[in-house]
C-alpha cells in the first residue's frame, strides 16, 4: 500500500481526494471523479463489468476458434476442403480465454457506486484480503468515502 498526501494506492487501485482510479503503473486506465462517487465497497467475485455478456461472447469466440482447426482436420481426413482464413480463426482463442477467465475466476475488486451506476476497479492478483480491507477503511476515513 502506497500512502501519499493526495491519495493512497493498493496494487492497481488508487483512491484519493480527486476520485478513484485503476492504475497501470503511473497511467490511469479508468478514472472516476470524486464528485460522482456515492460509496465504495470491497468485494470478491467475478471481475467482469457484465458477467453474462462476457460469458456469452467468450463462448462464441471459443466456438469460432475451434471451428477452423476442426475444418482443417476434416479436410486432412478427406472430408472436404478448407480455406486458410478458417484456420486463422484459432487466434480467437486468446480473447476467448481472457473473457472466460475474467468471468469465472474470482478476484478482489472495489465496486464504486456512482450517480450513473457502478464500476469495478480490479486489484492485482495475490493481494492480501486484510490489507485490502485496511486500504478501504483508510480511504473512507481519510477522504470521506462512504
């Protein structure tokens, strides 16, 4: 946990007087202004913003990535021919695996409730739950988050 005068940071999540942010080093990936924040809560679960949609899209991409190699195998066994563009569909396995991992594997995240809904700020893997709880309590005391 990093403690600065204007903010505190734990892993990839930064909370301060100016708002909440998910960080990649010193670069903000997502930022929520303090004026929009209603409350924050620490949760453990699916880190996907929209789990059902991500699951469906991940399964579709997985099916596409499997179709090309199956067509190739069929062509090699003499059951038709296949174009090269179908074989390249295996590249869809990378985003499919990422989406399915985001939906299925449980992670610690900070749900930030705003005036327009809620957002999830994901903590890096392997964070200590006790340290995360202290981080959230410290942000609530120091910066007035509820």
